[in-house]
């Protein structure tokens, strides 16, 4: 007890417990020296936010939004938006969660949060940009070329490289712009399409898709479903089906050797498109999971056609209908993966091999790919169109809505 009291006292004196109460969900101060922040400090923080070099992520942006509203308007005083108005409901929830926090305390929390973000965005990034970094379409996707290889790297490691339709805002965007861009604009899917189109015409003989961090990709970002456009769910489903079809078409039509360097687990659409790659190298840590039924959805990426062809109809059904997760070794035995490498040597071995392959005559490789793939293209486009149409319906189903709501409320994980 004495030890605990001593530690408590030391914490108190070192300022750790300066603010005696906290709102647990957001980790916010609600008392103590909060009253000392002036309107000027607050205005400075609002300006400072515009200079951030890195996207703080949607969760932090929501906190900032809520604190800004509380600091300027006081406790939430507007009616709760409807169930399907996901975005406004999420914003309302964040603001409402601040309860009766005073305007002064909200100002203090806002200033503290911005100053923390500014400090961390000034420290050097752990992944320094490669010297040959070419066209960063956004921070979520990094495209580099070198050694005869163009590498398209999914770069949202904190979200397991989920494919978002929300844009990573670049530096110098005002809070209003940051918030408005939370909703719609160019997406990671569009960035990948653009990167593939550029790579199809560039000098590199080989193109690679890989991920940053411990995941290859966790599939479609399920929070994409919260961005309801003006036309409501029907419009969201319609435009998403068009986006999906265009996205998959780029893989079907890609003219050069396309290699997946699967650096960790892969989920959903990042698994299904593998059937459209020429070669798939995987670390032994990778797993392959298509939980479409769990999500009330259905197969895409031409997997309803390529998977039965690659692994036989019954193995394909176990993955696509029942969501059986394959280990890297199983995926290799079933033909989805070309070769599995020990995680400790994965990067070294794979890149050395790809560098050697990239020295092969590029035209010969393109022509060989054409002969192998061309007779299937028409069929693949038809399958892609059909899968996208079926998904359009699925996205409006209760099964799908409930599964997404469940993930968003953190009740379910795969
Ligand atoms: C209608 C709108 C669509 C518009 C676009 C259409 C375009 C085509 C769409 C094609 C259809 C695609 C289908 C699919 O891909 S289905 C597969 C979807 N993916 C999932 O269901 C995976 C969900 N994630 C998880 O189950 C777990 O996060 C996972 C097992 C991947 C990892 O678990 P772990 O415990 O290791 O890590 P965390 O859960 O703590 O994850 C860290 C943070 O990352 C967030 N995260 C991870 N994956 C996703 C995701 N797919 N969507 C959204 N967010 C994701 C996770 O929430 C954590 O975030 P926080 O730190 O903020 O909590």
C-alpha cells in the first residue's frame, strides 16, 4: 500500500495526474489546469493543425472534430442523425461523448492534442522514403522503381493495409478540408489503378504489389461503408460496383509480369486478385482468408472463376463459401501461391530473385504473358462484371449491413 501511495505521490508531483479526471474513451482531461488555455492558444492550435505533415488518422480527426465543436459550441445540442447516416452519426457520437465537458477544458484538450501531433510529425519517419521514390499517389500507397522492378506498396500498416476509399490528406489542409475529405474523393483503389496504368507503360520489366508492416492487406476497409453519398445506400452500392469492376479490370489487363510479394496475412480482395497475378511469393507467416459469407458478401476479383480453376471446385468452395483460412503452405499446395519462404529470409531471397528475373528480355516476357493470358481475358471481364453486379445487391442486404455494423462496433473480428 505504501509503495502504491508513494508511486501515486511521485506521479502527482511529476505532473502525471495534473488533470484528475479523464473521459476514458477519448483519454481527455476534464478538470485541473485546463482552464488556463486562452482563445489565442486555441486559434494558434487550429492554425498549427493545417501545418501537420502526416495524416493523424480518422480516429484522431474525429477527436479533433468533437473537441472543436465542444470548444466552440459547447455540449452536443443537435438531434442524433439516423442509423444509415453513418458519417454524421459517428461525428455526433464523438461530440456527444464529451458530455458536459466545459468549453475551456475542450480548448485545452484540443491544444494538447494538436501539440502532441505536431511534435510527432516533426520526428523522423521510421520508413525514410526510398531514394528512387517515384510517384507517391498518396501516403497510403508508395510507388518506387529501381533494379528493373516497379513496386506498388500498400502503406497503411496501422490499419493492416486495408484498402480505403477515404483519402489520406496531405499536409497543410485546414481542419474543414480534412473533415470534408473524410467523406469522398480519390481513393486508394483509384491510386492503385493509376499506379498499375503507369507501371504498364514504364521501363521496368516487372511490377510488384506488396504491403508495409506485418500484413499484406486486410481487404476492403470496412469503414468505407460509412461514407454514404448523397444518393444514399443504392448510390453507394452502384458506384462501388463500378469502382470494383474498374479495379479488377486493371489486373486482368496488366500486360507485364505481375508479382505479389505477400509479406503477411491477406484478406478478402487482396486474396482473390492473386488469381490474376503471374507469380505469388509468400512469407511462411502469410495466411489467405476470404470471409465473404461471414460478411454477407460474395466473391470478387474473378475468384469465382480463377479459384476453382486453380485449386479445384471443392477446395475453392471451402474458401469462398465457408471462409476457410489457408496457411501459406496450404495455399502453395493448392496452387494459389508459387513459393513460400521462411519469414527470416523472405525479403532478401525474393528481391534477389526478382532482380535476376528483371534482367530477362522484357519483350519476350510480355509476349509470353500475352500468350498465356489472352485467351482468358474475355471470360475474365465477363466474370468480373457479373461478380460486381452480384456484390452491388449484396452490399444492400441486411446480412451485409449487420456484419459491417458488427465490425464497426468492435463486436466481431475475423
Ligand atoms: C460499399 C463500400 C465499398 C467501397 C469500395 C468498393 C471496392 C471494392 C470492394 C471489394 C469487396 C472486398 C471485399 C473484402 O475485401 S472482404 C474482407 C474485408 N476485411 C475484413 O473483414 C477484415 C477486418 N479486419 C479484421 O478482422 C482484423 O482487423 C484483422 C484480422 C485483419 C487483424 O486483426 P488484429 O487483431 O491483428 O488487428 P486489429 O483488428 O487491431 O487491426 C488494427 C487496426 O486496423 C483496423 N483494420 C484492420 N482491417 C481493417 C479493415 N478491413 N477495415 C477497416 N479497419 C481495419 C482495425 O479496425 C484496427 O483499427 P484501430 O486500431 O483503429 O482499432
